[in-house]
C-alpha cells in the first residue's frame, strides 16, 4: 500500500474536535460510587476518565512517577485519582497533590499529567484533546430536542477495526444498501441511488434522501424506511432524522464514531422514537442486525482513505465528505483562522 496517497497525511486536526469516549453508564458501572476511573483511548492517546467533585475529567493515563496507568487506580473520597503503584494522588487539574512516600516534600513541577477538556452531553462523555482554538462544538443530536420523541436509547458503544472516517462513510453510503442490506434496509431492485444536493451549514454536512416507498412492501416492519434527513456534525457524527413512511412519525438514528486510532474506532449510538410500549431491545436488535451485515465488509478496508480510490458521481456524499476532511486538515496546519473558515463557511446547493 506504500505507493498510495492518503487523503489526509496530517491527522492532528482531529485533536481540535470533541469526540465521545465513554457513556455515563459505563463510568457508573465501573465502581460502586459511580466515579470511575476507566481507561479509554482517543487518537492513540490513552486517557483516564473519572468524576471528581461531580465533574467529569479526562487526563493522560500515565502517572508522572513511574508511568503506571491511573485508570487502574481508584477515585478516593477526597476527589483525587490515586495511582495504583505508589499511591500518588492527582486532582482534577491533573496536578499531583500528594506523594505518600514523602508527604512533606515540595511536589515537583513536573509531577502532573495533562488534563483535557471534558464534558457530559446526551449521557455521553466527550473529550477535546486540543482546546487552544476553542472553536468546535459537541455534535448536534436531535434526540432531546424534538418533543415528539418519547424514548431516547443510549446504546452500548461498540468497537470496529475500521477508521472513524470509513465508519462514517459506511453509515451514509446510499449505494451499499442494496448489496450489504438486501431485505433488511433496502430492496436490491433499487441499486441506483439518487444524487442529492449536499450543503455545509454551521460545521454540519446536510443532505436529504427519499428512498422508494414501494420498499415498504418487502422490508421488515422494524426497518426505518422513510424520508431521511441528515445533519451531520463534522467530522464523525451522523444525525439521521427519519419521517417513517409507515406511520408518518419521527425516528432518530444518531451515531458518532470516535477515532481510537487510524485503524480502529469506538462507536456511540442513540435511538429516539415516539412509541410508548416498544422494548429497547427491538430497535437495538434491528440495528445489531444491520451492523453485523456492515462490519465484516468495512473491516476489510484499510483505515486511511486514499486519493487513489475510484469515485463515481453516485458517491457524491463521500466525495463531498472527503473534500471537506481534506480542507480541514490542510487549514488546521495553517492556523486557527484558516481552520475556522474551513469549518464554518457555509456552502449551499439546496434551495
Ligand atoms: Fe504512580 Fe509510582 S507510578 S505513584
Ligand atoms: Co450499512
């Protein structure tokens, strides 16, 4: 693969975005007090996630002393993370506040671990590794905004041996439905997808698609066939707002892929619907079925996207997405103003 040209040689622009690292449920399951710590990886950076003084924190998962992982330590009642090896205690800022072996010595300046911006939203913990420009937002999610929704399901995250870029493209790729999901999401008779207008608005890639209504006759009842309205916050979020053909009600499939490395991702999903009595397992099981169809194919792709790949006009969504990723990566290398302009300059094709 060495002769190939990657779409974005410099991935450091991704550090300026908010990425999901864990659900609140996962952190709460990790210890009886519900404060963690747990270990996660984001863009090859090992992180310790915990709740200190009621606030979520994310720090590099490495004690300054002998580099043991803080994520296998404890959150103490004094709201510090204690290293499992020699008991150094770290506060929310990442500074070491106690070295039990010599408690009255001055604490060395270098006795800290970097702390990153960390926020909770949608029952998910988000981290931004580089906040020096502070110009990006946590991705849009409609689940709690639309009062029609009666139930919001925060799914358990799942890992794929695929890049977040490939995962995003897979989710929004219209021409794979007929091949990977025949009889689940699509009728193979509709293998020529429409080419739709694509807009950039406020850092989101937006588009709209109406799959054939006739497919209602052949697809299972759980298949979310309807008009598909996408508001996808860059770089890895998808907010797929569906108006179901079968009953004209809204249904939301939201997913955000978190880049653990260039070849692996951790995926977060929220489903929102309007039904009173629908057990969570029903829409979740249907999504699992769809994911089980996608995963073995997507994991055969290389992690990085290459410029050498052959694109068709019907790949418009991914073509536009790739173009924007490339612009963001190039702009970030030039600095803050260029990055902001690349992210927030609207480009509108639709009327
Ligand atoms: Fe953490 Fe020694 S390695 S206290
Ligand atoms: Co698919």
